C-alpha cells in the first residue's frame, strides 16, 4: 500500500467515524467530520498533511502525491 492510499483510507475512516458517532452519541461529533474535511482541503492547497507525515514515519512507501 502506498502513502497516498493510506492517507485517503484514513481520511475516509475518520469521516465515517465522525458521522456514526454523531448519529449514535452526540451531534457535536460532526466537528470531527468537519475537521477531516478542512484538513483535506488545506492539504490539497498546501501539500502539508499530518497523517502523511505520520504514515511516512511508520514506514509506508510514498506514492505520487506525498513525496
């Protein structure tokens, strides 16, 4: 698995987790979904992604987006 795919899978899981928690626990969990979305947008503009840095330190091989 490449770094690009790992970051996208992680972001998708965070979004889905936020939605499930908002539906089952408290609507304030939608803030997690909003944070994930805003982080994806800023990463698209700046190229800085904290999740990519973490996965890179864990040894995931870089793909084409995060070198």
